[in-house]
C-alpha cells in the first residue's frame, strides 16, 4: 500500500489505468461497471456480473431505463 502524495507512485497513471479498465469493461465486455477508482495506489473496479434486464446488456452503466414504456 502507498500513502497519498507519495513520490514513488505515478498517481496520474494509476487513475488513467482505472479509467481505461472501467471504460473497456463497460463498452466491450458489456459488464455493468458501477465505479472505478484509485485507492491506496491500487486500481479498484466495482462491477456487477449479473443482468437484471435487457437494458443492462444494451446500455451498461446507465442508471435509468432508455426505452419508452
């Protein structure tokens, strides 16, 4: 683990890696990514691996339904 502000860690690179992983999982693997972030110098990606409705497959990461009623 690292302390925030430590000079031995590329903080910008770690945050960009978290964004890269989260966006690619959502776009190409259709995994519902809830949050991605850097914490203690490590990348954390929070996702749910199950689908509740067809909306989770077609619009992953959206909070509201995009289809008309």
